[in-house]
């Protein structure tokens, strides 16, 4: 009789434990937030040392009130972070805006990635999005060409003024 009673107590305990674990288990829910990064066609090719503009669209339809979000921008090439920035934005149900980052002068030409990560202060949100763009040449090369052209113009101006003075002396 005691064994039957022990079996029934064990069965009740097992059933109650099973229900507890089923209903108290944390269920991973899909985030209701949508993040999209878009690089306008005008900025798909950018020079090193210049501003790189991109559009960020955040949709958060289940957000009942204004919420502060931390947004981290990273420019990456070959899994190496070239530049990064952090901003704070307040979002209700959706927001769309343009932002920019300055490409470092030392950036070599090639394909880069802008990665955006959005988190909140509660630790409930963690969304990422990315887009790629092309650095076409470094700003240092442009400065060298500029100084060469300025130097040539100065030399040409000196030669012209010398010739004008020589012609005036003959007359």
C-alpha cells in the first residue's frame, strides 16, 4: 500500500514538475524590429578621407512608446574594423534617416562593409544589418595630384612672366 501511495505521489510530482518546466521555459521570440541599411547610388564609390553617407531604416511596430536605442556603426574590411561610431536615437514605431562616417585617409581602395548594430538598454534587442560600398582611391593620391597641378601652374606662370619681361626689354 505504501508503494502504491509512493508511486502516486511520485506521479503527481512528475506531472507538476513537467508542467512547471513547460510553462516556465523561456521561449525565444522573434524580434519585431526590422533594420535596413542602404547605401545611395551616389555614395557606393567613395574616396578615402571623405564622408560616406548611408540610410538607416528602423521599423519597430510593436513598440508602445518612445524608446532609446544605441546604434553602433562599424566600417569593416577583411574582418578588421577600420572606423566606428556610436549614437543614441529615440524611436517609436519607425524612423528613417541618413547618417555618415568619415572614411580614414589610410583606407586602401577596395570593397568595405558598413555594419550597424542596434541594442537597447534592457538587453532585449540586438539587431544587425550591413551593406557594402567601394573605396575607389585614397585622398592622399588626390592631394599629390593637386600639388603637382598647382606646381605646374606656378612654373608656367613664372615662364610666361619671364618671357613677357624679355619681350618688353627688346622693345
